C-alpha cells in the first residue's frame, strides 16, 4: 500500500484471504467499517501513530481461528468503535511501554469489548 494513502475505506480488504502480516502506512488516518473484516489469514497488523479513527467491525473475524497481534504505535487515545475487534477471539494488543502509566483497566475493557480471550502487551 503506498504511503500516499490517508484513508482505508469501508470493505477495502473485506474477505481478502491472501492478506497475512500487514503494516498500515504512516499517513493513514482513518480505517473504515469492515475494512479488514474476514481476513482470516492475517497474523499481525501494525497501526501507525497517524490513525485518528477506526470504525466498527474494522477487524471483524480476523483472529477467530488463530492468534495474532495488533501493534499500536501510540496509546489508544484516538476515536474508535468498541466493536473494532468483534469476534477476534485470539487477538493480543500491543501498546508502547511509555503509555503504560496512562493505561488503565478501563481502557482494556473498552478496547476488548466482544473479545473474550484478550491480552495486552507493552513494548519498548
């Protein structure tokens, strides 16, 4: 995906079975509804600091059958829908260690709504 992309539209990669690990370019600010929904082979995905909003069901069913990690390049302090990881049974969330002091259990509850087997990891 070229660095000039600022928006990943609704359904952009919906049901894309060839998508595995994916780094969203630094200029992307918005990830639309169902953008990566049903990408059943995706393992790890990286969300850059530039992202300001993630819509509902953006990553629906991505980690329903296997484990994967979503690595945020900053604290999850942007606008997002609580159902962005809907049916992500085996997803882990990775957040920068320097955001740990500002991170609360309430943040985890909101991020993982509808995600039963969750875990939050902090990285340097």
